C-alpha cells in the first residue's frame, strides 16, 4: 500500500465475536491484532468497534438504530463495515428467543444448569436436526443488512459500506455441521450484487487457517494470522471503494428519530 492510500480516518465496524476473539478468547476492542484494528492501521486511521457475542445482522441493525455511539461516529467515519452475517448461519436447535433468554433465568443455579445442559446437548441436537434451523434465516439476514444500508445511505449517501461473505466453522460444539452457510452465502452475494455493496470474502481468507488448526480451539474463532489477513484484505477493499466526499451533516434528532421509528414499527419478522 502506498502513502497516498494511507489517508487515515475512522472505520466504523458493526461486528460479531469474530471481530474481538483471538486464538485464546475475547480481547478489548483496542487490541491491535484484531482485524478491525489491522485494517484501520493499514489505512493510517483507527477503528470504532461496536460488536457483541453471537451478533447477527439483526443485532447490527439494532445497534445502528439504538446505540448513540454509532450515531456520533457516522458523520466522521471513512467507511462502515457490516461485519456480521457469520453467526446467522450457525445451527440453533433451540429457537433464538429461547436460547438468548437463558441468561435471564433465575435463580443463578437454575440458569447455570440449563446453560450447561444446552451446551451438552447442542451437538447431538444439531446432528439430529441436520443443522437446522439457523440463528437467523438468510432472507432476514439480507433484509436487516439492507435496512442498515438504507439507513446509512439516508444519512450519508456517499459513505462506502462493506459487508462480508459469512465465515465458515469447524466447531465440535455444532457437530462440525454448517448446512446454513451455502444458502446464506448465495443470498448475501445476490444482495451485494443488486445494491452495489462490495463483499469481503471471509471463507477464502480463513478456511485453510481453520482446517490447519491455527484458529481458536473452539473451531469458530480465528488465530492472529487470519485476523491479519482479513484486516489487510479489508483495507484494500476500503481503498478500492474510494474516499467519501465530505458533505455529510451530523445526524439530526429527527434523523435518529426516523431510524428508531423504523426499528419499532417496521421491524422485519
């Protein structure tokens, strides 16, 4: 990368746990080896990471419309990275609402027993159900990604937006079954082509890494070499999208109100 391409600026990354887990587990958002920070450093800037464990495209939409940190960042960033979609493809034998509701069970002992029991049964349930259903169906993944795109375009029409082809996994906790990946990849690629959103091809960057045992022992998250490769590839893709024209205004109260209204009254099913 030449000096002319290192023009700084901040990347806003809406991500899942792949954005902040390394080979041994989770890290603070400012860990320089994480792929958002690798990409930002390569561009001569910084990354603002808004992410969560197990986040799907739906969670990215909720963050975009409900997190004031995102609203503050949008007028200033060089690009937005929709680094979600991978967790959407994972088998979810228990419906998402019930699975995510385990954390609210009381007393604490009951919650721990239910969580441990589900984790113990998840591989066999995944095999029995053939990897279905998934955490978020592909049609909803694409719908939420497009909601994000439309909201960002309404506030900053010129701002580059980059999405991702879902990652693969080799996780024993999911019985190494990933039947949801191919349908989701097809839907996301078709959507990206329709609306002109460039896609970072995660499988091409991390499959060999996971197959060779270089990733996290959970078979889902990556080691540092994969983070580095993903970060460099993302930086190149940001450069290829071009520099945004700095004509944006700060999101107004009414603009944020409109996004929140869309979230509450037109929320996809």
